[in-house]
C-alpha cells in the first residue's frame, strides 16, 4: 500500500513540475522559447499520466531522450534567461539510462556549458566547468547504482505487483522444470497460448491469473499473447477445463494448447500460433493425435 | 564491491573539490583580490576532512555529505552578492548539490525552505521569472532521485529473488509455499519443508564485514542448489532463516535431504568463519492441513530454532 502512495506523490510532483514551465512560457521573448517551455511542460504532464507502479510500460528511449534535447535547446536559444538550468544536467544524468545515453547527456552538458561559458570571465568559466564536472560525476555514480540490478531483474521479475504474470524469459526457464515434474507426478500438463487484442490484453491477463490455480503460472509473451501452464489429471479433463476457461475469459482471437511432453521449443509454438487460421481448431487435433 | 567504489569515488571527488578551492585561492592571490582568499582557503581543509570522513564508518560518511553541503552553500552565498551578472547562474548550484548529496526527503525540504533565503541574498534576484526558474529546477531535479526510488521499490515488489543471495524473498516464498500446498492437496502428494537457521550469520556480518556475510549466504545457497532437485525451492524467511520447500517428498526423503545437506554444509569451510554451522529441522504438511496453519507451524519452528 505504501508503494501506491508513493506513485500518487510522484505524480503530484510531476504535475507541479509541469505547471512551472507553463507559467514561465508567457514571459518568453520569442516563439521558439515559448514553444520549448510548453513542450517541457507537456512532457512532464504526459509523464505524470503515464507513471504507474508496474513493469507494463518500460520507459522508451526516445521518450527519455526528449528532456535532454529540450534542455539543450532551451540553454542554446535563451542562455541569458535560463543559465540556472545548466545544473539540471546533474539530475538528468542521475536517471537510470543505458550507457550510450549517459555519454550523450555528458556531451550535451559540455556543449551547453561551452555555450554559457562564452559570456563569462575565463576564470569563472573554468571554475563553473570544474564544479559541473564534479556534479555530473556524482550524478552518474547514482545512476550506475541501479543499472546492473535493472537489466537482470527485469527478466525474472513479474510484471505488476500482486499479479502472477511473468515475462517470456521466465517461461523458457520454467518449461523444462515443469515438464520433468509433470512426468514424475504422472499428470497431464499443457501449455496454452492465447492471442488477445492489444487493448484487451491487460484485462484478459488479469482474468487469466484469477481463473487459473495459484501453482499454474501465467506469462506475457508479447504485447498480445498470453501463455499459461495448466495441470489436469488427464487429457480429457484438460480439454474440459480449457473449454471452461475459454468461456470465462470472453472473446479471444486464437488459442493453441500443446501437451508439455510434445513441446520442442517455445519459439516453434509461437510460430505455430502465428500460422494457425482457425480460432481453436488444431489445438484439439494435437491433443488427441 | 559497488559500495566500496562509491565511497572511493565520493572521497576522490571531495578531495578534487578541495584542490579546486586551493587553486581558486591561489588565483585570488595572483590577481590581488586579497579579500576573497579567506573563504576558499578555509573551506579546502574542511573538504579534505569530509573526504577522509567519507572513507570511515557509515555514520561519519553521512556527516561528510553535510559538511560538503555547508561548504557549497557558503561558497555560493559569498559569490551571489559579489557578481551580479552571474548570480542567477550560481543560484542553481545549491539545490542540485543538495539533491545529489542528501536523501530525497530532506533534500526537497531543505531546498524549498531555503528558496526565499537564496533569492533575498542577491541584490537583483527578487524577480518572478527567476523564482519560477529556481522552483522548476528544484522540482525537476527532484524527479531524478524520485525515479530511482520508484524503480527500486518496484523491483523490490516484483523481483522474486532476494537482494543478498540466490534464495527467493519472503513474500514470494509465502506465495510459492501456498501454491505448493494447493498443488500437493490436488495431486494427493506429500510436501516437506526443511527449516534452516544460520547461527553464524549475524556474527559474521558484525565481525568480518559484509564480504564474510555474503560468503556465508552464498555457500548455503550453492550447497542447497547442489543437494536438491531442480524444482525444490529455497526461500529466505528471515535474516538468517531459510525454508527449503520440497514438493512430493516423504518423511524419509526429507530426512535424507537433511542429512545430505548437513554433511555438505559442514564440509564447506569458509575463510573467516570456518565450517558453516546450521540448524536444520524438517516439517511436513499434514493431511488436510490448511496452508495458513502449516505456515504458522513453520514459523513456530523458526522461533524454536533461533532460541536454541
């Protein structure tokens, strides 16, 4: 619950931050300046709408790059109005980002410092440059802090807190283990692939998680494909169960079920789902054949 | 390792800042600006002290951040009235420095309370546009540490693995144990859990540092991974308490695993702490027992183990 609370505050902070450049925009000397300020306000406001406590929408690189470009443009167009914002580079560098983007941010920071330094006496320029470099390094060390954690953990973390939905990489690891277990236990296990519409995806993912038993894991393969590992005492009951699940899930585009013992690779299954023309046709054939 | 790098980088940066101040003082001397030599000359030894403190215990390390912050504040406060044309530029330094050195909460509070002070300090700084610019800098720069916090707590809420070792964390362990109980009930199987306690862990951390602690945890996780099957599940219930969930395992099977594990762990000798000591107890899911009740029984076993 504490985490939800944090997201609310973060959203408030983003909205407040969006309000300030919007208030500054009317006092601009020319159109470019005003436009840039409005864009900055817009970026912050849209970010405030998008922020949520899950891995559903990892931040896209172009979206993350935009504030750096905006800051550079603002410092280049109106160096006499916003010199104070040069220090914001230390904060931008602090954000979790790929290594090449850190390098780009450092270059842009150097460029805008050089632009501002023109108007300063040389000793002040040198001193400010050294201080800025120190702050950038401090900021970078903060961002590197989280970087190794992020890459590895993303591949095994489930996608939203409280939802039993795992990423595709996890299915690759679970598949052989689950197959071995099912053989030992002597039960029927199958991998069910579901193709839903993009817009209904999260709704149906939630339905799938509530409809399956807690030991039957669910996975997100891509933006519109869900997978689940279902267990039943035998093939007949599995089919019965699948039909029930389908009825409860509501309309889906395609479904493919394969007994775990027959699966060669996950990629093959996904291709087969891609080729499949009927909604559920071949699944049954595979089942009995 | 990362922590150590961090410490060294920070200490190095503080020392470099001290050097920068010495250079500045020398510059003032060369151009004959004798009035302004005093401050950088006084602050340089202070920064050296901060660099040394950063290398010390965590408590003094935190103090060193405040020391650096005070130095930065004093420098900017002296600079602001002196040069009116560059004053708006230097005004941006204190809030960003605060955010870089302090945790988010105190930093934001300090920045917002100091806003009027900074704006009044300069001669011609009381200007709406500049005030707005300062506030947006405070707000926008504050978003960066906030995003880091957000990402970290998200990972904590969704990543099943513990931060220190290869066991799964407590919340994930409880979820998985619940689902394994359900599975065992459905398939009419047995379920056993080995409750493992590492009595040396606390002592290892206190006496030999985090490295020894990690080595002990790592050796437990590796040994368990070697002695158990692919679908057995090691989870961290408390700081030094672990549960090894053994699906479809009878009482004699669990006993066998326990003996094997005890032997293997006793053979593992670590540099600082010597042979790994463990206390192991096996518990079994009773027929018709609810997962909640089973979990309570396991927690009672953990308590007994910790006490002796």
